[in-house]
């Protein structure tokens, strides 16, 4: 009752109207007798006609096409900052290979530049020029940077650099401790004493809430100002802390339920 159904056996009796099967020999004879389609008779003329129609369409479109306006695109291969010469001014400049030494009324600075940038003096020794020695990505990156570093050296020994800081908060005070140290009262249980780097000077105004840091090396002045600010960065709810004089601190709103 539950046995599988036996497969249906093929009937040996042919159905009425069915075509008799052909043998392999008969199929070969039919293939030989049947004419084959040759490319020269059918495909070649069609391809030639298609090519001719495409050529006519292209010629028609070229005759009807309007002239396209073109604009000249110039690629800047030289840095706009890097190609400017650095004027020496009142400073004395000495160049030995890739080492540049600048001496002025405020001090002396020395820097060695990478080999991708060549440093040269003008004929009258009134300016310093920076040029790329090779056309590489690194040389393009260093071109404007090296020229800016050279300009910072000349400006530093002649005019100097300056950073101003402001102390905001109840009881926040600054005072000079001798000539080489600065003492900060920032709300800790102990005062914060910092040593001035070489070539850096600091001044505190009468209100003891403003600090002026000066020096001939821009990097040293900026780093020391960042160290002073890091001792009490400005917080965003009341604005207390040490900030740069031209710094903007975006304030946040306190809790909504607090009165």
C-alpha cells in the first residue's frame, strides 16, 4: 500500500504520426547535402553597409556640431610662498651648504635644511632663496615650509616674537620669581613654578592676570606659551583658566534644572 510507485516503462510501440529516428549515417549525408552559409554571401555586405551608415552619421554630426569653447588651464608647479625670496634686512646671514645661520640684535639662530631644498644667497647678499632640487611630492611639501622657517628666523632675530596669555578665575594670579622663573596661582593647593627657557622673557602686568612671553625663536616662544596654558586650560562652563589673549572659548550651557 505504501510502496513506491514503479517508473513508467517506455512503450515499444510508436505513436501514430511520429517521425522515424535517423541513423548517424543518414544525418551525415544530410549535412553534406545541405548548403552552408558563406560569409561572403551574407555577412560581408551587411558589415559594409553598417560601416557606410556609421560614416555618414559621423560626418553629419561633425558638420552640425558647434565649436566648443576651450579655456587654458595652468598648473602651478612652484609654491607661491616658496618662490618668494627672504629679505635679510638688518640681520647677518651666513650659509654653509645646507646650514643657515642668522644673527641679529636679539640673538643668533641656526638651522639645517633638508637636501630636497637648495638654499642660496643672492649676488648682493640681500636675500635668501629656496628652490627644489627634485620634482617629488616631498620636495613640493617642503618648499613653502622651508621658506617660512627662514623668514621666521630673520624676523625673530630682528623684531622678535610675542605671545600673550590671560588668567581668568577667582584667585588666579601670576608673578615673576626672580628673572628665570614664573609662579602661577591656579587654584591648586600648591603654586605652579615654571623655568623660562633660554632666550625667552616673561612679563606680568600690575593686575597679575596677563602674561607676555617674548623671544627671538618662534618655536620656543610658542611651546612655552602652550606649556603655561596647559597648567589650567579654559573650561567651557564658566570660562575659568589660562587662555591666549586672542583665543575664543565656546561656552556651554549648564544643566537645565539648575537655577
